[in-house]
């Protein structure tokens, strides 16, 4: 059953309000576009996790020479890894459990 013109206008107003109120939630409802954005986010998280691991290893290797610089670099690597994991968690929020 098609919507009347008044109903369509009201539906468009509601949609515009929802998009303005919570853009991230409404973007998840866009289907294919949301899935592409999610995949890009996953790739970004993986790359950040790999970069964080590499930076942490380089910092750990540099500790023998200059401890303060090596520790700072290793800490930056750990920070990158934590940020990647937090971003990944935002991409796939926990679902309510059953029971």
C-alpha cells in the first residue's frame, strides 16, 4: 500500500530528524554503504594494529641503547594497538545476550 503525499512528507521529516540526531546510527541503516564503511574500518584497524606492533618491537629493541627513548617508542606502539582495538570494538558493538 503506497503512502499518501502527506504521509511521505512526514516520513521524510522523521528520517531527516533521525539522521541529524544520530548520524552514526542512521549510517548503519544504509545497508551496502554501511558494510563498505565497516570493511574499510576493519582494514584500518588491522593496519593500525600491525603498525603498533612494529613500533612496539622497534621501541623494545631500542631500549638497550637509550632506555627513555626506547620505552617511549614502545609505549607509543602499545597506544596504537589499544586504539586499534577500541576502534574495532566500535565497529562491532556487543549484542544483547539471550537470557
